[in-house]
């Protein structure tokens, strides 16, 4: 089954404790991205990756890091989480970075709470 | 920062009613307009991708139209059912996808 998976689905952590949210897709997609969803603000892009070893900042990259060592995986790293990073996070993928008409597939979401 | 506006913010209808909502976007540098359906506790799922002015897409009781010259798209739901309750997101694609904040539809039985 074609899918995007994320882990963990729920996480409660404390300020400053490094964490990683994993994302994996099995569709051989070139393009992957991370979004955060906050009430009243809509989905905002954090980082994206056009292909392996190619990553770039989205609209709200501060406090986050990503890596793309393999095509299928795109982990989101919070080196020193802060309470303002409490949010619902979605990983997404689509066939190519140039494909404006490509369908984007979303993972199930990770609800992160930083105390 | 691009402005992709959706209205209304939320909507309550009765089962069987037909309804529609709007997505407004910049009329320049248009590549595509995406509609997604997002049920609570799930992830957004693609409904339509629209590219041409005057485009009309249909999927069962849901349809969408596109006007790129004036920068808007309408999503229509005919004979709403409780299972249509969800947030409907549009996303404008110039060189990247920018999402609207969504319209939350609640269909009461």
C-alpha cells in the first residue's frame, strides 16, 4: 500500500531535550516536506527536500533541522525543543519537486507537546 | 507571503443540503490549485488538482470549478451527508504549495 508513515504519532517532551520525528514513504517520491499545523494558522511548510541530499527552508524553519540521506526517509530534528514548537506535524511527499500537478500524500501526523 | 483565503471559515448544514465554499488566490504565477479533504484525526487527502482556467472536476457528489483570471475556485457538495463532515483545504501552487486555512464543514443528520 502506498503510504507515508511518521513516528511517533504522539510525543510529550520537555524543553531542551533533543528529539527526532521520522518520516518514510514507499512511493519512490523525489519530493518530501514537513509542515506544522497550528490553530488559526493553517498548514505551514517547515523544510522541504527536492531529492537526496537536497534540502531547503520553508516558511517556518527556525528551530528545526532535516536530513535526506536516503530517498525514502526525511527525519525532522528538533535539537532543543521549546514550548512554541508544540504543534501537529505532517510529513508529505509527492513524485517530483517540479510537479505542480502531482498529488501530495500526507503522513498521519505527529502531535508534539513541549512542556 | 502569498495570501490564500478560504471562506467561510466554518459551515453547518443539514443532511441533504447542497453547499459550496470558496478559495481565493493570487491570479499571477499560477501553476495549479489543489483541494484536499481533511477529516478529524486523519491526514489530508487529495480531492482535485486543477490547472486550466474554466476547469471543472467532479468526484461523486463533490465538484470544483476554477477561475484563474480572477483567482478563485469553488468547491460544491451536492446532497451533503454526515460523512462529508471535514475540513476542506485548498492549496495554491506557483513555485511551491501554499495552503489556505480551510473551511470546516459539519453536516448534521
